[in-house]
C-alpha cells in the first residue's frame, strides 16, 4: 500500500513521499514492533486487502521534541494512508478515529500527528488543531493534535 501511495503521489507531482523513501527493512521492523495498524474495510479492493493504515508510536522526539510534555501524554500517528483504489470512502478519517480510541485505551490525552502544509484542509475539519511547525532543511511539517475521547460523530 505504501508503494502504491508513493507512485500515486509521484504521478500527481505531490512532493511528500518519494518512491522508496521508506525502505522495506524499516517497514518490516515497524510491523514487527506492532506499530502499524491496518484496516480491511471489505471494499472494492477485495476481502483481506488492507485499504488504510497508520503507524502509532508512544513518542516522536524528531518531530515533536520540545512539544512533548508529561502533562499531555499523547499517541503519535504517522504515515496515514489509504490504498489509492479505496480513496474517497472516508477510511482515513475512520483510521484516525480508531487511532484516537487506541490513544484513549492507552490513557493518552491527545492524538498527535505531523503533516505537510498542503494537508491542513484535510485534517482541520477532522477536529485537529495546529499547535506548531517544524522546519527541516528540505521540508516543513505542521504539528496537529486533537483530544482523545472526542471522536467526531458521523
């Protein structure tokens, strides 16, 4: 699914995830640590096919660093993606709601993520609030969070 999304971005000129930018060994290690959570929504991609996924981690010092506070324990979402064939069905929002439920299960007050600035129109209507930004040599990322336990209706 990651490779399909990378190729989809490349074809559309989206500068975010270059093809192969996350190597297979890293993905396998993250899966082995049970960080990746995938959704089989039983849609047109066929039964047993993952249609959406997100990586959930307990800390994110690279992106959040000084924003991580013990008073605001959070669960961090990375790599949210849907299979291009499953786009437009609201699966990304559903996966984020499931991630938020996992945050609540782990007694975390917040669900946090970082995103490219062009994705703000997607995340803000889903209840995320911009709380900062971080600049890297080749890109900028926006830091977003929403309270756990405030799963959006509908």
